[in-house]
C-alpha cells in the first residue's frame, strides 16, 4: 500500500497542482511522490548553533543569530533605497539589509522583540550586515518543528520563478512523511542491517530530509549510499553470473602445439609476471564452457599485444579463427606488421583488412576467411562489414576499446549462433572504482607492471617563451640519433583553427630545422590515408627525425627510437590524452622526455593537469585525478553514463562504500544466487522491482 501511495502523480500533492507538477517534472524529473522523497538534499545548513555577534567571522557561510531590532531606517543609494535595521544581541550590533520588498518588511517587523535571523553575512567598515535574512520570532521558532540541519535541495531558476523554493520543497516532502506516518518499507535484509549497523530505511529517510543532528545525518547518508550502490552491484554481478550460465562459449580445452611452440621458440622476451597472470586468467575463461567477456587494462607500453596474440594462438590451437580490431588504420597496420614479425616461422596465416585494402585483395580475404584458410584477421571497422564472414570465429579482440561503442562490439559476432570469446583491451586506465561500477558485468584483468628496463619518462612543463631552448634541446637529441614528436591539439569544433596552428607550427619547425640536415614528417586528419601512411612509414623507418602531427598518432603507434614528445598547447588536452601521447615515447632503451608547452594563461584545472603529468607516470594515478577533475560521466563519454546517474552516492568520494557494497552483493549472490532464501525476501522483492522498472530509486521504498 505504501508502494502504491508513493506512485501517486505529484500533481495530486497539496500545494502542487498541474502547473507546478510540470515544472517539477521538467526541472527535476519528479513525476511521483516517490520521486520527490528521493530528491536528496545536496547539502545542509547547520542550524544547531546560534552565533554571538562579537564572535562572527568574515567569510563564514550562513549563520543563525538571536537578537532584537532596535530601529529601522531607509538609506538612499544610487538606485532606489535600501532598508537597514539595527540588530543587537547581548554581545554586539549588526545590520539587516533589504533591497526588495521593503514596504512589507517595514510594516511587519516588530521592534524590540527577540527574533532568530538566518543568512549570509558581509563585513564592511567594521560592521557585519546580513542581506535579506530569513527571520522568525523566537517564540514561533521554539514552537515549530525543529529542523536543526536545514536541507538544501537542488534548485534552478525556473523552480524559484515558480515559487518552488527550498522551503516549499521541504514542506512538500514533510506532507508525504506525515501521510506515511514516517514509515517506509525496508529494502535491505536484517542480516546486512545488523552486520553493518545500519539504521532502518524509515529512520534514514527521515534523517536525510530532516536530520536531527550531524551523527544521524551521517548514518542516513551512509545507509542510503550503501543501498544505492548495493543494488547497482547486485544487478551487475547477477547479470555477469547469468551471462556465464546462459551464454555458452566455445571451450578451448587444449593448449596445443602452436601455442607451445610459440612460447618455447618464438617469444622474444620473458613475459612479465603481470602478463603471465593475465594470460592465466584468460586461459581459464577460454577453457570454461561460458563465453569470455573480459576487459584487459594495461597502461601504455605494458605489453598487451603479446597477450592478445597468445590468446589468439589458443583459439587457433582449438581449431578456431581469431580477429583483432583496432580503431585506426595506422594502428591496425602496426599490429599487423608487429604480429607478422612475431609469428615468423610459426606458420600461421594473417591478413590485414582496412578501408584502403583494394577490392581484389579484399575478395581474397573474404574467401580465405570463409574457407577457414585464414587464421588471424587484423583490421579496422572494416571487419564489421556484412561481407566479412568467418568459418568459425572463436575469439574477437578489440584494441583501445574507448573508441568503439558497445553496439559495434557486438556487431563483430552477430552472425554467429555461439558468440566468440571477447577480449577488450584498453590503455585508458579506468580507475578500479569506476571499472567496478561500469563494468561490473565484465571480468577485468590488469597488467600493472611495465616490461623491465624501461626508464621512466622525464616530463617537464615549459612556457612558449622558452621555445628556443626547447628547440636547442631537440637539436641535441637528434644529434644523438633520436626522433622527436611534436603534437598539436585537434578539437573537432575548431578544426580549421587547429589546422592553422598545426601548419604555422610546421612552418616554424621547418625554418628552425632546415633540410637537408633535418627531415620532417607531417600527419594530420585531413590527409588521405595513403599519404598519412607514407609519412608515418618514413618516420617509423627513421628517414625523418621529426614528426609533426595532430592527435591522430595518439593511439598505439610504436616507434622505439622516438624519445622526445613535445605537446603544443598542452593546456588544451585532457589528462588521459596527455598520458596517451606521452606513452608514445619511452619505448626504447634511451632516456625519454615529454615536454608540455603552454602559454602563460592557465586555468586552475589546467595547472592541476600539468602538475599531475610532471609528477607521475602512473596511468592509474592519473586516471584518478582525471576522474576527480572531470567527473565520471565525462571520462567514459555518454556510453554507460546511465549507471552513473546516482542519486546520493558519488563514485569517487564513496569509493569505500562502493567496495563494501560490492563485497556484500557478491557474497549474497554466491550464497543465494536466486535470492530464494527467506532471509533475503526483502532484497528479492526490491531487486525484482528494480529489474522490472530499470530504476532502482523508483521502487526501493
Ligand atoms: P601496449 O600495452 O601499449 O599495447 P605493446 O604491446 O605495444 O604495449 O608493448 C610495448 C612494447 O613492449 C613492445 O615493443 C613490446 O614488444 C614490448 N614488450 C611487451 N612485453 C614485453 C616484455 N615482457 N618484455 C620486454 N618487452 C616487452
Ligand atoms: Mg597497444
């Protein structure tokens, strides 16, 4: 009955009506009583304290003072008048000031009676003043419902124009509480409540809206955040379990001769421990009866490619084909060349399929793919075309997944009845926190160790005015036989401007590094793929010493001899992009450098980004900072941001609660996968509602 009552459309609530209802809906997405009580305050004003006037500090937020008005006067100012009241307590004097509504104030204020005033204070000429204070007679204040910690709800201009102020919202919520007698259906099991010492749902709801004190507020927040994160995790984990049960995969049960031969005779280096561990995780997935759905995270240069290749060899050993999809032609090409090199003498057929592969060659690939003659196909989006039909695709690997949408990924195998195993590789280090909430339904492997012998890249920040010194440094490095990247931003909205920046930069470099002593490549998005490829290859082969480029080279390109990365207008890049770019150097044995060039004008956020880059090479640390700066929605694009539309929890700040919630959700499902046990009835009910309505807050109460 509780649940039904809460589904009442908000227009029926006393004091709302159709007009305000439509504003509530459009501004805050509130349609029902339920939605309204799940509108949580984003902060609270502490009204537990009364301040003495002589103890007021400058720059405090709102304060509450008890005192009397001794007299009122009108003061002329440039535009109209202001009304000023002298307000005294037993310690001192301050002013209350009004610019609007003066007539009403003048007629209604009582002199020499105790008032409680509340508001923000200004300090001017040795006196504190409070403009437009909230005020209440002390006698009324003492009679009324004591809201010690005043909630502050989200507000918009439209809302306040329609008179839906903070106070009105609070009153509306109060009404619902009165009608429900303050009783809300419990949504967590007695066991969890007891173990975590949580307060009840009803108590939590009351104290989130009308906190009795700081301590109860903290408990209410904890309990509701936990509940929110718990149900998200429960959903993700259940989905993952169901997936494993329902989606059959091809069992790759043997490690065959090809894998073994490669491992023993062709592996050019010893695998790092992290690579070995991740391979083991992948092998155990592939050997089970379920389809693998794994995200492989590893910082730039951590050696994901070799892991991918060895997984593909397992597929081939078990009689299947494998494919590897990359986001750009350059990268696909590089994978193709690198993998061919690694597979020399192993006797595997590998082909490359990209947009620029000629029709005739394409036809051959299609045929070989269907006959099964072709074992590994590497390529770009071209792999997603309908014409690409495999005989038996057993493993699909997607590199640098942040460039592909989920829908595209599934296109890889939509024709198969049994889907291939899927390995998604990303060098965008997603902080574990976020990965857990976003990809709770994927399994995650992390390569958290770089191959041995890498020297950490030295990163510095230089202003444009130091350019001559930077150029001198470049000359010295080139003299030592090194190669240099100079990267310019490319932001879609101002492609024309960026292009001009790039060309200006290119010309100035050509001037300072004249031919024939210096050879310079240039690559940007407006070039034809063949031309790009040609220029790229010149740099890869060492025919040019400087590569001037836009961010097209961001992803994956591997030129071990390049040891200096100069990033122009570095303040315009995001942190993860800066880190990706820096990852293009530091791949060889030489000391590498990253030079971040900027103008003097820097925002605080840009400064933080630059300082972070200079401080650390650790992609995960950088990702955490990025997450804090930009918020999670941005980091992942819009892809799965629905998950991040949290009402009360914050994925970054509430990391610990998230971990606890995940732990409890996991334990619960391990112990009772179908939530059939009596003790879990409450959770089962809530969960069923949630799955049905796809919104955990709609039906929790
Ligand atoms: P990423 O994870 O960025 O894709 P790559 O797979 O391109 O990294 O590897 C980066 C470089 O490190 C390559 O030149 C690769 O040959 C080398 N590499 C990978 N694993 C090891 C290892 N265990 N020992 C030494 N070098 C390695
Ligand atoms: Mg790579």
